């Protein structure tokens, strides 16, 4: 078991979305009725001046009818946008950030503790388009995180112990019979679950599973999704020290 260490952990975040099906929008069309024009009638006994005047009037009526038809065509394409159902394009931009950067954590909690395994990730989801929209908790989206390997092959799916020792945070304290997490913080979450309920992707099957984990909270005040207290430690699944795991 390693000696007491204060390790710094900075998770780099890659976020994934699961989008609920959007409602189908029905097509709506506007039927434009061409404007009618008065017909100018001339008698057989009409003098030349009256005939010319009548032709001029007919020409003006034809121009007026053409203009009305053009206006009607324009009106058919400029329907009131307020009456149209929202269009979900399926294109999103996700902005992820850690709340303060590097969090301290120990590998050995049997002697001293400064902080528990606890990392926070915030995510804002923007639906792109002509009028970008910041999506909230009522928009039908689900924001999740999983572990991803870095270029060197390091991946961190779990903080549980196996063939590799990562931390004794959830181990039994032989002096009290309680888990160290219980003695130190008065809570008793299962291994790979943080103090606020966020879990590591390998929670169900350590070193095998890499299951998507949801962001448990949404802040209406800050308009972001929050995964508070992911219990990351700076030891990857190959027992290598990596203070910059990728998710």
C-alpha cells in the first residue's frame, strides 16, 4: 500500500448526449389567391381616343394583377414564424468545464484526509442553428460521461481496488469496523460512488465496464448540467499514475 500522498487530479472532459426523440412537425402551407381585376368593355362605336384610353387601362390592370400575384407568392413563403413548431436539427455544441481545476485526493485515508475523491464537471448544451438555443433540463436531453483512453493508452474507468490498488477510501477501517469514508465524512456510499451520488463508469463491473453515467443535477441559476463529486483518483486501470484522466 502506498504511503500518504496528496495527489492532484484534473479530469479532461469529453461529453456525450443521448437525445430523446423530437416531436414531428406537420407541414403548413399558405394558399395565395390571385387578386381579381376589372375588365374594361368597349362598344363598337367607341372613338379612337376612348379605345387608346381603354387599352392603357387594360395594361395597367394587367400590371396590377401581376404585382398582386407576386405579393401573394411572397406572402406564401413569409408565414408567421411564431406559428411554426420548433425544428430540432440534431446539431449540438457542448461546453464542458471543471469547477476549479485540480482537486486534491489521497490514496491512503488511514492516517489523514484533506479531501475525498471528488471532481466536478459542468456542461452547457447549445442547439445550433440560425438562432442558437441554450438547452435546459426540460429540453429532453440527457448528458452523460464515460472514460476515454488518452493517446498513450491510459484509461480510468474505476476507482475500486482489484489486482491494482487505487485507494482505500471505501475500505474497512480495522480500528472502527466502519469504512474510512464513513468515519471521515459520515456517509457510506458503495465503492465507485462519490459523496453526492455520482459514479465512476466502471461501477457495475470494475476494470471491465465503462457505462455512461448521467449528470445528476441541473442548475437553473447557472444554466448548466452538473456532475458533482465524481470519485476519480490519479491511478489508471493499468496501475499508472495519471493526474489527467480523459472523460
